[in-house]
């Protein structure tokens, strides 16, 4: 018989029909009750094994084993479920080596421990919930933009340009690391490399997306990005996914509206489609918070937090206002900040978190940053000191979105590139957009994993990507 998903059986609550289910044993008690899970839902279905089942089979029904069950869906007498499966035939698909199987369901394994056990991680309730939510959010990204007529543009992963001008890129080469061809001056001769030049993994698809926006009006990218920054934090990965919409004719205010709508859409999509997973994650958070001292516990549960964000407008302030708030804060006066505050600094994570978590208690959009701490392509404001940048800061996360209105005026852009020592000759293809029908336009980058962190309430970014890559770690 065709396999039925456990989710469908539990959702429909119908009874008295025959099914085949397949999955992995979560637990087996009293030689009779199997809790079976197939990943389609956080919930297990209870399979009741008849007492005359072959003893050789019963012995092999251990946690982790994979099985196929033919049986009848019947009303359950037990608590906690409306329906269960009365097994007629149980077949072992794959035994589980119980001696080596590390999952002790009784004491919950730590997230760090699970990161090291690739085969087990996905099978836990926590990671099952996280990655189903991640999937939904990815789907919602495409749905949001598709519904609004954006074109999904695949920007290159191997690139010769450094979008941010910040370095920190992974080199892509087929040259021998031990014995690369050299030029006369002793430097590596990349003209002999695969692409005939020095290439890297992309840090952002923005510059290429801008070319798309100059034809389709609205485009977005959603792909992997790579940063060789040696920041071993709970918010940075070396390989992460980024969503970058780019819209012709939008100014910085349209850009803020788009980003706020987008974030809210993603949250509401997950709330609607992943209710049970989110409730499980909310409970996990409650349990985790219990370990913390009272003062550090968050005031809101996960679901309340998401609802709160949905129902409130993001605060919008300028960088200059943000600095004033920080300078007047009790935290500053009591010298609680590690990094100094003055106009011109790049806001540190502690400053961002003060603004969102203590002062406004909701997401904040900061605009008008000093030009010297932002990228060359951001549009210069009238004051000649600040640019039309916007960062969105989220509670518990810090920066979740970085964006700007772009400098569409060729002379201003060239001037800025010269000041920042960005080689204009190599960027001719980008500057061409300003030569042949330039228009005001704006866009932003949303770090997908930071969004997943926010929605799942997890605290370490390594726990929301299936196979995390961080400094000194590229296992599996
Ligand atoms: P941060 O200051 O947090 O390092 P950034 O200023 O380098 O961020 P951008 O270059 O503006 O970030 O990238 C756009 C978005 O990509 C960020 O708002 C963030 O959500 C995400 N992001 C940036 N770097 C990383 C990283 N190393 N790992 C995961 N997400 C990241
Ligand atoms: Mn960074």
C-alpha cells in the first residue's frame, strides 16, 4: 500500500481505515506502544503492536530503528492523541545499533553535542521543528516576491568583484597551492588560473542584482554567500544564505516599507503553517529560561514576541538620534558599554541591543549613517556627511537587515569610489548602469539564518543551518 504521512493521519482524525506508515521509532514501551515519527510533523503517531507479534521482531523495535507498519487507524483510548494505529504487520527496514546509538531520550542531549552527530540531529524534536520552520520561511520568501511580481535572479557564486570592498573573501582557484605560477615580480600569476583572473566566492549578489533591477524593475536574489571573517560569534557563519531584493524607482522610505512588510510576512507565514513547531520551540525556550537568573529572563514567550512584532510598527530613527539616545542612556552614564559612543562610530552589538531591547523594545530601523562606515554605493544625503543607509535591528539578534538607497548619480558614485580606492576600471560593468538610463533605486540584504533565529527563538546561528561552516569547522 502507498505510504501515508503521519501528519495527514493525525490531522484528519478520521478512523477505521487501513494505512501503511513508515518512519523511525522514537520510543517503545511495555513491549506494545511505539511512538513513530517520519519527520512530517513534530508529533509521533502511536502504533499499538499486537501481543502475538513475533518476538524476534519485538526485540528489534528499538529507539532509532526504521520500520514499516500496515494497520488500521482507530480511535485512541490513551491520553494525548485522538487516533492511533493498530498494527497488523510490522516490518523492520533498518535496525538501530543500540549500543552505539547516542540518543538518550530521557536526558535531552545538548545542542552543541548534537551539532557533532550529523545523523541524529535532524531526528530530534528540536531540530525537526527548526528545519521545518526554515523550510517554510524559504518557501515564504519566494511566495512573497512572486506575489508582488519580482523576478528571481540567480547571481553568481564565483565572482571577481568584492561587493563590499571589505576583503574577507574565500579564493576560488585551480592553481597548485604548493607551486603556483609566478610573475616576474614573484607574485602569483592568476592569468594562468581557471578563469584567467583572481576569483572568489561571493559575499553578496547586490551589485549584479542592480543590473537586473535596471531591466525588470524588481528583482531578488536568494542564495548562499560566503565570508571569511574570523568572527566566532553566535550571529556569524562563514557560509550563509541571503535574500537581496533590489527595486528600481524605490527610495529609502519605500525600501523600509518593503523590508518591514517582508519580515512581517515571513513571521505570519510561519505562525500560520508551523504552529505546532513554534509552540514546541516556545516551550523549549521556557525550559531554557528557567536555568537563567530572573533578571535575564525575557519578558515575552516566543509566540507572544512574534505576535508583538507583527502588530507593531517598527521604530524608525536616524543614526544621529540613535547616538543621542545612547549618550543619554543610564547604561552609558553608568559606563556599562564596553565600546565608546560618539557620532561617527559603527554601532556595536551592545549598542544595537540596548536600542531594541531596552529602549524601544521592538525592531528599529536606523537610517542616515555616517558615510565613512558604509559602503561606496550608498546614496549621499544632502548634508554630504551621511548616506541613505538603513539597518534593521531585531530584539535578541541585532542587525537582521542591511540596506540602502543606491547612489544613482554617476559623478557622485565615481567620486566616492575614488575616495574609497575602489578600482573603477574593474567595475565598469556596474558603472554602466549609471551611464545608460540610471534611475533611483534601493534594496537590502536579509540574512536568512538571522531571520530563522528570530522566528525559532534559537540563540546560536549554528543551530539554524543544516550544516554550519564556521572558523575551523567544516565537518560533514
Ligand atoms: P554584521 O555587522 O552583523 O556583521 P554586516 O554589516 O556585515 O552584518 P551586511 O553586509 O549588511 O551585514 O549583510 C546583510 C545581512 O546579512 C546582515 O544584516 C545579516 O542579517 C546577514 N549577515 C551578515 N554577515 C553574516 C554572517 N557572517 N553570517 C550570517 N549572516 C550574516
Ligand atoms: Mn559583518
